[in-house]
């Protein structure tokens, strides 16, 4: 694309040099004569310091927030916010791909991944080619890719949307994280529908949000600052009205299990345990439709996820509740209430629950199945969010019969110090726990102690297939560890 056409995205009041541009980058190491280098000030590095390096690699087009010490043949545009400029340029370079598909953006603290994958499953099962972008990666057709962030950087996001459009994808469901909204990664994306799941205290820390107010306001940007046709919201969340008001001029639908006057109302929620597999059923009402639904997942939170997905499928795509319910009867989400039955009649639940609220919801949901014992293995990430440690310990100490404290991406922090912080909650109420810092050894020991009728929860890692230890990303799959342990110890689990 010619630079003059590309920079139309920024509506610059100056003459733009004529030059073919093939990509945009914020990493000087990838810059060349066909690139635009956008200087981004990050938490750990400032891209302005690397502009000269990009120039040396042949780059002559720059977007910055301050003057750059570059030769006169460099075109430099100074703007107040280079992140916004990056997003707009990315949209223009890839011909605004979101305008050619129905794009659904989902935000909230919990439930984004499950709601998104439920909706993608419903659409694909009903003949609408749907793609997914989120915590569990990028998926469309036969393509499955791992992503570093829940919502990719602006260039990767628009490039992915362009590739999806090019392969015939009709709808894309995107998890929109608070960090993505704070960093303007999705700016310029045109949404058909935006969805609000819920909001709890999370992601507060030095490299995330300074406080809950900042976290909340970033989330509200999706409803306040973007173009979309409709909003679908969880009316039972305590902050529902703030998000409702943020989208006041748009078409809106509500979901609830408490208020029958909402557009979508769930009742008769029942937890079922059949053939060693937990599930949940409910009845969903919408105007003249009444539909019984059965989910091969756990607890009331997944009822809300299903309601939001079914509401979007009907409002945005005209899919009746009955067809959505039929699709969801076979839905599965990696690392979200993922159940592995054991040969002795117990079962293992692998879930991404990595803070107090999500762990509480998971464990309370499992208590409804009346297991012989409820066991939980978990840790907490190192180097940040230290407040989660006591919080998660307090929840597990109050709801579990036995807990296993272990590592969960300790990073550069001493794992034993993290376990010390968690153990304080158990010591305070004299609750039983075992601490084993090596997560694989902890899982094997937890499996050894799991008896018939027990439910063992492996919390925190979910879909992840690695451990962050020191500065290394170590391959690590909880599902494989469980399956291999059972396979090599059949007598133990008989």
C-alpha cells in the first residue's frame, strides 16, 4: 500500500512521501525499507529509543510522541498517542477487515473465553463460519494458533481479521481484555455486538491497572467508545447499570437468572452428575420461546455464559434457542471446567480459575455435586498480583477438604515464598493442606490421594501448556500429566 493511502487513516494535514509500505511494526528489529515504525512507550521499554536502529535498517516512516534525532530523509509524524495511531494504521493497511464480517467483542472479568467459544460453537454448528480470537488462541477453519495475549496487539489483530475474511469467515468472536482496551489494541475495529459478562476486582498491579476504577473504566471503553449495533449484558452483575448506561444509545438485551423481566431469563438450574461427569441444566425463556438446555460443564457461571452466547446467536444471527441448545449439548472448552474421569469413579477438573472470585465460583459450583471430598491444587503467579495469594488460600481453606499448594508460573520469585503467602490463610483457620512446590510432583501426589467419589480440582493453569520459571517458558501440560499418571498407575486407580 502506498504511504499516502496508508496515512489517510490519520488524516494528516501534510504532504506524505510516496512509498510502498508492506507492514507496520513497533519492534525496531523487524523494521526495513518497507515498514512504518511506531514508537510505543511500554512498561519496560520505550520505542523512541530504538528509532535510530529502525532507521539503520532502512525504515524511513515513523510515528512518535516526541521529536526523533533522525536524518532529514525520515518522515516523522508526532501525535499524542502512538497506540491509537498504530491501531488506525493497522486497520487501514488491512483494509478495515472488521467491516466485512460480523465481529462480536466480549469483555468482563470472568467467562470471556467460555462465552466466546460457546458462541463460536453455536455458529459453526448452524452453518455460519465463525472464528475465535482470545485466551485460548486463534481458531478458524483448520487453523489453530497460540497467542501471547488474550487480545493480540493491534497489527496482529487486524492481520488475523484480514486472513479470516480472506478464507470466508463470516463471524469473529474476540475476547477484549482490559489491557487491550487500555492500550487501544482493538481501536478501529467495527463490532456487530458487544457483550458484558461481569466485573470483579482483578488485574490490579504495577504493570496492569493502578486501581479498580481504572480497570472498570477501561472495560467500559468497549461500550462507550466503539462502533457497534447491539449490546448484550449480564443484568445480575452489581455493575450492570454502569455498562448499560455506557451503551445507552444502542440496541440492548439483558440476561438474568434473578429477574424474569429481562430479555433472557434462566430458571430451574440443576447440577447433575452422570457417569462420573458433572454437568448443569436450565430452562431459558425469551419472549415466546422456552428451551431446556443441558451443558457438559459445571455450575451457574456457565449458565450465564450460555445465556449470553444464546442471546447473541438469536439477536445477531437469528438462531432459535432450540438450535443453540442442541449445539451446546456437545460444547467443550479447553481448560475451562475440563473434566477427566478417573478409573476409580473420581474425577479431575482442570480450570483456569486463578483468583479468589473465580476459584470461589468454581468450588461452590462443585460443592453442589456433593462429592465425597473436594480437593484442590493451586498456586499463584510470581512477581505480581500478590494480593491474590491470601485471597485464593482463604477461599480454598473454607471450601475444600484438602488443598495442595504448589507453583503456578512463579517466574523469578522463590516458589516457597509464594507458598508461604498462601499458607497464611490455611494456618489462620487450621485448614488441612500439603505444600509441594514442584507442580508435576504435586499433581501426582494429589492423584494418589484422590479416592472414589472425590473431585480433584487443578486450578490456575487451565489451557496453558507451559510453566514460567525464572526467565524460561517450560513445556507443561496438566492434562498430559494426569493421563500419563493414570496410565502408568492403573492399579492405584482401579
